[in-house]
C-alpha cells in the first residue's frame, strides 16, 4: 500500500518553472508541505522570445500553493554549492521539522559536439545533474532515516541516458551517471524503507525544449508540464516496500507501472 501525503514534507529542486513547478503544485494538492527551491527569485523573462517557458520564480510557485490553501516555503539555492544544499536541508528542518520526500528535478544541458565542448559548461552540467542530487541525499538522509518512517526520493532523468542524441554526449553522460547513482542508492537505503526511483518524463514543453525538437526526438509527443503530476505524485507516495529501484517512463504510467 502506498502512503498518504497529508502532512509530509517535500523538497523539490528546480521548482520555479516547468516540470518542477508542476511537481510542487501536484504534491501540495495532496497535502504535502512543499519546499520550492531553485536559483530563480526574479522573473526576467519579460519581452523574452521564450517568456512562456522562462517565466516564474520560487516565490510565485510558493504563493500559488498558499493561495490554494497549501503550505509551502520558497528557498533560494544554488545547487552547484555544497554549502547552499546543506543550508537548504537545515532550513527545511527548522521550518517543518521533518523531510519525507526529495524530488531532484533541476538540471541543465551542455549541448555540443565533443570537440567543441565548453569545459566549464560540462562541469556545471555534471555539478547540477549528478553531484547536486547526491549531495541533497547526503544532507537529507540522516533526518529521513532518523524519523524511522520511510520516505521517497526520485530524480528526473532522460531517455538521453539510454541512447545516442546528436550533440548531447555530455548531457547523456550526466543522466546515465544519475541513473546508476540512484539505482545503487535504492539498495543502500532499502533497509530504511526509503524508495529511490528515476522518473523519465518524456518530451515536456519546458525551457530545455524551448527551441523545438532536439535531434532524434521529433517522433516523441510533446506534453505540457502538468502531465507529469499523476506519475510524480504516485512516486512520492512510495516506500522501499512498495516500489523502489526502478527507472520509469511517464508515458507508461498506469500501463506498466503505477496504478495499473
């Protein structure tokens, strides 16, 4: 049996827009207290070509939750900084007293053919896509384990981790590393009844897809961010005893996994 989310506390990275904002709103609607975090405190998308994708801040996401009667806290965090991730966890515990769910959604691309790859862009991609999810777990797990109530951790991955995409070797590498890391972590924390899973949302109409089709992806249906909510909420409800150590596609939710 999956658990109720009423009164649970979730940290969602990249919560200012797109998939992260949708996950925040979906969890809050189920009774979660949501910590909305990203670097975005100021919306500078006015007059931008991509305003629809770029608009939004952590405060706007948190306020939207509160207007609907939910509980939320906006916390600015640069996920490339270990100290800021540690402080994010500390702030969450100070405010809500517990942590039950970690949703690692934040990530960036480093689109380039390998000979032209910018090393600084690669380092930042690895820092945000691989190192940050691991450090969030490092700092949050002592509290999650200490509660003795189980919990759920999931990260947003990509089909790029499992196949070639032109110009995306660095990004694909980062998501493949994330996958291996979380599948291993699932076994490490299984004795504590904490679920760890990987969630591939497919092509979602977000900032990363603002330029249209990535090479090799035009055949995949593009969906709005809200389409991820049912699957993400279901994952948040799991423990190691119900569903863990899995790599799942949103498009298969309700077909091969989830409420089948």
